[in-house]
C-alpha cells in the first residue's frame, strides 16, 4: 500500500518490523525521527497494531500509519484504525510528539484517514478521548467529528461519512503548491 499524502504530511503504513523498531525506540536505517518521537502514546498505539497483526495478519489499509512532516522528513507521530470495520464503522486513534503539537497536523492526518474510510465504503468513524485532553477534543471537532456522549472521564466522538460530509476548513488538506508533488 502506498503512502497517504497532504502537502505537509506523509502517512506511511507501517509493517511489523517498523512497529517493533518504534516500540523498542530503536530507529533503523532510513528512519528519521523527531527528537521526541516516539512518545508514550505512539508506543501504546503501535503495540495495539502489533497485537492485531500477530492475531489477524496484515490489516491494511486499516492499520497504523507513521506521520512524517514533509518539511524536514521527520517522523512526528502516528495515526491508525483500531481494529477492522464493523457494520460500516471503525475507530481511529492518533498522537503527535510534543514538538509537533499545535500545528494542525493531527486534524490534517484525520482528514486523510476519513477520506480513506469513505473510499472503502465505511459510513462512520468513531474516536474517544479523555476529559482532560482538550486539544484532542478540539482536533476531532476540526476534523468534522461531533461529540455523541460521555462516560465518566471518556468522551466519544463520531463522524458520519458519505456525500454530505466535509471537514471544517482548518482540517482540509491544502492543494499542492505549483510544481510540487
């Protein structure tokens, strides 16, 4: 499977070997990581990916993606699907290294995954975040998700996919610059 791209990001589908390097915090040849990548959230997400891959095999395109910033080629986080689609629904999770936060990268990466889910005929994507993670809640809202409920400290969001869906302006990937690819 090929990378997903926006003008500012590359979303690279990881395999088990890369997942093991991320979990072990041991970059290999060709890995170019931001100084604070991977952070603890990346490790948790990739561990889930590795467990699912070990149990069920390669789940692409519904796997885990390394987020790389185009400007400097550094890996800055991860995003991926939690499990496989179930009745047209799937859950997504994401995280960015602290040095990459506050730039709209997460909402931009979410917009690309929502397009992928739409292209594969899914009807709904869900996500959860904690009450104290205000930045994540705002990211979900910028990417077009709506709050659908809470359970104690956990907030649940979802977005319905299809023709009427459009992410907010802040989450839409920008068209490539002239001459760029």
